[in-house]
C-alpha cells in the first residue's frame, strides 16, 4: 500500500516500501521518516517490539536507504499526515552511505548538478505534485469546455516570430527549427474543429540567465474560431481561475509544505483588471495611481523600509555573534544562537537583493519609453500594485507578432493581450485576436523580413473560409513558478534546460 492511504488503515497491519528521508535515534527507539512517492510518514522501531537484527539494521540506515517494513497504523495528529507506523519487522533492500545531498545548506550549482537526486527532497516533491495538479486541471478545463486536444509539430520549416532565437537543426539535408510555438498550426486545426488546444514542448534559443527563462518549456495554446479579443480574455480568466481553484482544493498539503501563503491565490479568483497598454504605461511611470498607491513612491518607501530592516538584522547578527564569543554561554544556547544567526543571514541576503533591485526598478519605471514592450522590471513594478493577475491589451503593433489583428478603431494598436501575474512574477500568458486580412498579413510578413514562401500554407487559412479567431499561449513553468512562489523557474520543471545547463 501507499502512505497516502494510511488514513484508511488505522489500527491495522500494513506493508510499506520506500526510502529513508530522515532518521534519528533515542534510547531504544529509532524514528524513520519514510517516503514512498505518495507521501511521508514517521515509522517507529522499538527495541522491545522487533527483533534485535531488525532494530540494529534500523539504526544503520542512511539517507535514501531503501526498505520494506510491516507495522501497525496509529493515529497521531503531531506527525506528518496525521499517522505513524509502529514497526513489527523491517527488511533492508539497500543500505546507502554518504548520500550527496545532506541535511545542510547546498549551493544552487551543486543542487542543479544533482537534480536527479534533488527531486527526492520534500520541497521539490511538493512542487512537482502541484505541477501535476496544474497539468491535470488544464486538460480537465478544456475537455469540459468542448475543446479538442491536438498536437503541433516540434520540427517546423518556418518561425512564428523570426528565427533569431530558434534552435536550428538538419532535417534530412534541409534546415528546420525546433518549434517556438504551435500557434500557427493551432489556427489551422481550429478551422477544422472550432476549438482546439495544444500542449507540448517548445524551444527558445535565448542566451538569457534570468529567473524567468528556460530554453525548453511546455506551452498550452488554445485557439478558437469565431472569437474576438474580448471573448479571448473572458476565456483566459475563466481558465486560470479554474486551475487556481483546483490547486487550492487539491494541494493544501503541498502548498503548506512549501510555505506558500495562498492569500494571493485566493484573491485571484475574483475578476482580473483589464488595462490598455496606455493605462499600464501611465501606472508604471507613476502618472496614474492604483487604489491610491503610486508605483514610484511605493518603491521609494519600500526601499527605505528594506534599508531599515538591513540595519536591524545586521545589528542582531552582531549582537548574537558577540554573545557566542563571550565566555560562559552553554552549548545549547550557542547552538540556538548559531541557528538563529544562520536564519538571519539568509534573511539579510534576501534584503540586500531587494536593496539592489529596487533602485533599478525605479530607474526603469521613470525612464520607460512609450512604444516599447514591457521588460521584466516594468512587469514587476506594475504587478506589485495588484493582488490578482492583470490583463494588458491593445499594444503598439510594432512590438507584437505579425499575425495579430489591428484594432479597427485605432490601427496603431494590435489586439494582443498579456496576462501578468502579481507579486512581481510578470507575464504568464500571451495571446490575442488574429489578423484575417490576407494582404495585411503579407505586408507584416514582409515587414518582419520572413520568407513569404514558408507561409503560403498559413495564408491559405485566409483564402479559404477565413473567420474571426483568437487564442493564447500559457507557459506552464511560469504558471508553476508563480503559484508556488518560486524564486527561479528552474524549480518548476523536473529537469531544466536553460542557457549553460544541459545535464543531468
């Protein structure tokens, strides 16, 4: 049986198989935290209740030793999952010594080099289970809404948005690219099935090492015939709120384990604000307040607060280090203060990062040039002012993809929409209404210096039964990163592929 099912076997004898996540000893007792992939539970070996050989083996178990045990399930609200197992017998499948990831702080590079082992940690386990729930919820939503899942090719002969950031490969002697989006093919499939969605890997060859970028990531791209930009935004909102609610309902244990404050997720179940590009720019530059809060002034106030906190934390570290250095302190007090100092230094590191970032955000906001796309700093500045995802639509057409429809009331703008997650996480969805006029598409393809011959099949969609249609793309890993409040997108996917990282 599995640990997740222990609640159904209270008072009964069960067999569990798994790995040792932790072990500690105490006067005739060995406490084993066992994990089996479905959960973690405490299992207790009592020298008076099991054989001498089994008890001795229990005391030798290193981290990630593999074992099989029999025992009785007891209710205990103090334990992980609310149950523990009193061991009656234990079989060692493999003893493990010197497991590389010890119970101490490790650097990011070390953990990434050992990603195949790091995945076993409770935090990474919880993140991947939340990711799994998100994936299932995505399929559930679209299937319930009458969408057909379709698959776009990974090898493509043309690019959605130019070839400068694509991985080129040899396809039987001809150049081909790893797909950066399935959207163009999604449009073709929508003309056959009405409402479709694709769910697959996409690739971008950007040499970027920001916390938001991966070279290989998963995209969900629905496309809907007879939809305009506003219906598209309605669908995006319903879709995201459905996924958020599924995670809140199904992953409370995992969210608690990663210490995710769910207040923002709960608030995201209300209506998303919809801002035009012009309104968003005014907010970023501090020319328009949000509920009485000004972007520039609030950043300046936060910077002052951070600097005060840095001073307070530094003073406390110095005081505690002085106490440890002074004679007469007991060992327990020394350990307590050393642990407290380690925590304070971790807090100080985060505060100092904010101290570096905030002035850059202020500078970027003040100097933002109208007509530019929003950068990561700009997205951070505006999303800090909201407790819910926001939609920014009607963008200058020069900064958006060639296939987006112009606003019929003002041709300066393309009918695109970006969804920006709160808490500074920025873009998680990009989409819009598609251009249906063949000649306008031809002009844009020429303007973007793309090879016209490669897009003749795409232009066929405008020649034969062209209708209004719209769609969007959701980056799965960016959604996971925001919902789990991760510091870096690398923890949102089992084995990240990013600039400078191909192994393991």
